[in-house]
C-alpha cells in the first residue's frame, strides 16, 4: 500500500485506515465515485428540506439543541459503525437540517439576506475546490494533509476551550469578535474548512480506487456533508461579523 | 462595504479561473487536454 495512505484526513470521520478495516468485507459491490456523488446529493437534499421545514415551522425551534445532540450521536454511530451508514447518514442529515434551519433563521433575522449569500458561497467554494482538485491545481500531498490536519486540530482545540470557558461566563474573544483580528481569524477558519474538502475528495477517490465496499459510499458522503456544514456555519459567522461592521 | 459577500467571491472566482486555465492547458492529472487543436489532413 502506498504511503498515500500514511496520513489521515483532516476530517476526523475520514481516515485511510477506515478502508483497510472494511476491505475484507466486500460482499455486494464496491464503492464508486458516482455512487458517492448520488448519496452526497441525497444527503444534501435532506439537509435542505429539513432546514427549510424547521425555518418555517415555529414548533421546531425548540428542537435546536436536541437536534444538535441527536446529530452528534448519529455522527459517532456512523464513525464507529459505517455499515449502518444507509440509516445513520440520512438521519444525521435530517437532524442537522433542523439545527441549521433554526440557526440560519436567527442569523437572517439579525442580518437579512446573509443566509442566501452563505449558501451560495458554500456551494461556490465546493465547486471551485472540486475544479481545483480535478485540474490538479491543488493536490492532496502528504505535507498538505499534515498541514490541514494540524490546522483543523488547532481550531477544534480552540473551540473546545472556548466551549468550556463559556460555562464560566467567559470565552476566547477572537472567535466571536467583529474587530479586524476576529474577521481575519474567521477568514482563516473558512479557508481551513474549505481545504478540508480537498481531503474529502481525496478520501472518496481513494476509496473508489481501492474497491472499498459499497456502504462506504454513505461514509464518504457523510464526510463531505460534515465538512460542508462546518464550512457553511463558518461562512455564516464571517458574513455576520462583516455585516455587523457596516 | 455595501455587500461583504462580494469580497468572499473573489478567491472563489480566481481559483475557478486558474483551475479552468490549468485544465485547458494540461488537461488535469492524466495529462490529456480538454481541447486539442490539430491540423486536419485532407481525406483524413
């Protein structure tokens, strides 16, 4: 096996070892690029439908915290039991849709129009990075992967410390501040989140090349979905910071 | 700035244009150009 697999993806859900653990269990077909694209599209449609429903239905607004928690549990189940992906990934998409719908509605009430902009920017970023990956302009080299993994880990650590500090009425100012440093920080997080998409593309391509089992298509779609949701939320936060300075 | 989203579109557009130019020139990872202009011989 090439050293291409030596490092794991920046996305904690996507690791090269994931394929090795499942290669022996190929029974009903193998993972394909088109199959993964279809499952990603299905998951995205579920997120959008669920988000639209929770945005327009006030009864759903109280479900934002349970939806986030259920989403987290489903994500963990998907990571540790990828064979259940055909059930857990659509359910995860629906739960995250409820969460995103309510969060988006709150942001849009404060800064009208930014949700539409964030959605277009998210899909624009996805398209641009897909083009960059296909053209070879951005390659998922070992150093690239290492850099993105380290940066993503650093951001996760910072967010975790901020989460703990929030229980004591404090927090890391740069994360929520709309000053120049706060905007530069958010911009950097958006770039890191966007570059994680390249690692996801690489993971999916690698899985298809290695002949991973069919159910890994759901797993690849899940990884891409996690990154896209993170990217959308970071773009939303960055736009809110920029709008608040107007 | 009137619309802050405009500044975020600039890197997306630049990256897309650079990728398309690279694809047209080199044809991506497998080295085959997307567009190839060849001289067509008579009776070919």
